[in-house]
C-alpha cells in the first residue's frame, strides 16, 4: 500500500485526478477504460479537477464506462440524492461520457436483493475496473460495507448504521428521509479492481484512516481490506493523516519515489 500525505484537500484532488486521467488516456476503443466511482464529499475535488481538464485541456472520456459503488434502496434514479443523480450532477454530465455507460445499482427495483445480484454480474461482466475511487466512513466503511462486513463480500443489500445515516443526513431535508438500506458493491467486488484509490481529508477521518492503513486486517474496519490488495493508494491531507504512526516513513517514501514510478 502506498500512503500519500499532502498539505491540502485540493492537492489530494489533483493527485487522484492524475491517476484517473492516466487510465482514461491509456484507453482504446477495444479496451475501454473502466472507472469505479464513489459518491459523498471525498472525491468531489478530484471530479472538479477532471472536469476542468476535460474543458480546458481536452481530456476526453469518450468510451469510458463507469460503475458506481452503491445506491440507496427505494430512491428512483431521478431522485436528486440517488447516487445515480449525484454522480451525473457532480461528474459525468460535464464530460463526454454517454449516459448509458454510467452504471449503478437500481435503487427502486421491486426486489433489492435481485437488483444487488444483477449489479454484481454487471460489474463482473464490465470489469475489471481499472481504478476504483473510494472514500472512507468515520467508522471505517468503504462503499457501504459497514463494520462486520465480510472481507470477501459481493454486492448485496446492507443496513446503514445510525452513524452513517446521521453523517449523510446533510444531503437530505430530514434525518428521517435518509434510507435505512443500500445496495453496495462488496469488499470482494471492490477488491477485483486493478487499482484502489482511497482519498480522505479532515480530522473527522483521522482515526478511520489510521485503523484502515495501520490497524489489524479485520471486518471491524472494512477499509483494512486495502491491506490485502496488490495496488492500493491512500491519498490523504495532513488532518486525515494525523493519527498515522508511520507518517514520516510515508513522507520519506514519497520524497524518494523513482522518477518513473507512478502512484
Ligand atoms: C459513497 C461511499 C461511502 C463514502 C463515505 C465517505 O459512495 O461509498 O463509502 O465514500 O461514506 O463519505 P464522505 O466522502 O461524504 O465523507
């Protein structure tokens, strides 16, 4: 695992954008690049930087396919807070990605269990995801794999913890409007991506980042599954890095990176 500590959230956004842009540029019509997208606040600066590069530097996303990590159960795609809508509004609508190439679980499927199975197949058939963007919950969740999620889980329905509902209430009018259930890619599904890129900023994430990066591999901290992945990059600002015991080593590693060694 590579841990990249940067001064500000904007710096983190630029480095995440560099990784995504590299994958997008390497794509060909026969080998369409596939991106795994997270919602929430964490990837927003990276999305904004990628939109800027598309507009100002001609970075084209034509042919790119995207797969969302998760979706609220019960929200139709057109609901403003469905993750389908959020990804479209914050990212893909501003790029030359065809809407039918933006995939996500169907939140309003009559049977969410079926929707979860269907989405697992869709991700498998469309994969492997070249780069999977991830945020982290204050309790260590990735996607909506709450603590106690199997480290080998596949896409399924999960029940949000009270804390996660509270954390996400800022996107809704009232706490009662936050759905209790979600469909989320499992930790095993996420782990099939070729490159996992987790980004976090702010002191509220510091203990989850430390537990995921330096704590034991455990279902009690789902982010710790990154420790098993052959190519995982954690990009954090100083505040989110504040509880990392080996921060000096990560900084030293960054300073001594080989010139041709990408993140
Ligand atoms: C969202 C997701 C979640 C968030 C996490 C952090 O698709 O998968 O794991 O990444 O809850 O949320 P923010 O970034 O809003 O702090």
